[in-house]
């Protein structure tokens, strides 16, 4: 017994609705692949900070006695993440405020507006930015001018009478004053 297979439905050309279904599945598949490729940079952006290693995070700024209570003084250190080609730009500065015994605030010198170095004025007890007139109170909070927030702060700790700051990582927007 033989079969005349040329008349089976599988040999018929697909109907328009079947073609639409195939094209729809193909389109969804291609969009999925495109979406996966487009999301790679976003995923990288999200997880890179967690994977990044910061070396020599804790940097010695000096003895705590170098930063007397009631004063705000400039502290200097070399960026532990600097490369040999950075030259003088590897040298960094911070403002260190000692406001109680063994209590400090360590501010990035860069203005929270566009990054100009702010200067401390002891008499008025204000930080002022020479670029656009940004002003900060002694605790780093925003006083006036264009900066959208206060000065960024470094984490700090005291070990064996030395003031250390977490300088492997620049203070950023994840921090609040
Ligand atoms: S950079 Fe300081 S006010 Fe603009």
C-alpha cells in the first residue's frame, strides 16, 4: 500500500496567518537578541563599581595633633590610584576640620558645583569657591551660590594616633554631608 504524500497538508504553502505567526516569532526573537546586546553596557555600568578594586585605600594624613581642635587645616596626600604619567596631578589635598576631641570631618577640596578648589577662610569660618561664588559653612554644608549640595567628605579613622582617610576612592554622590 502506498501513500500519495504530495497531497498532505505539510506540502501546502503556509497560509497568511501561519506566515504572520512565523514573522511575529522571528521579530520577537530578534528584538530579544537586540535588547540583550544593548543592555550589556548598562549591566557593565551597574556592576563595575562593585568589582573594581581600590588599592591602598587608607592613607595617612598625619598625626591627629597636626589637626588641632577647633581648626580647619589643609591635608595633603598622593593619590594611591595614580599612574606614573599623572605627574603633579597625583598630589591631592583635603580640608580637615577638627571640631571635637578625636572628631573630624575631611572634605574634598573640590567644589560640588564644577570642581574648582575651595578655600577655607578662618575669620568668616566659610569655604568659598573662586569660580562661581559657591559658599559652604564650616561643617561643609551648602551656604549659598550654585553648588547643589555640600562638600563631599572622605571616610576617616584614627589608628595609633594617626588620622587616616579612605583615599582610594573619591567621595561622590552616594555620600551625603
Ligand atoms: S565650581 Fe564652585 S561655584 Fe562653580
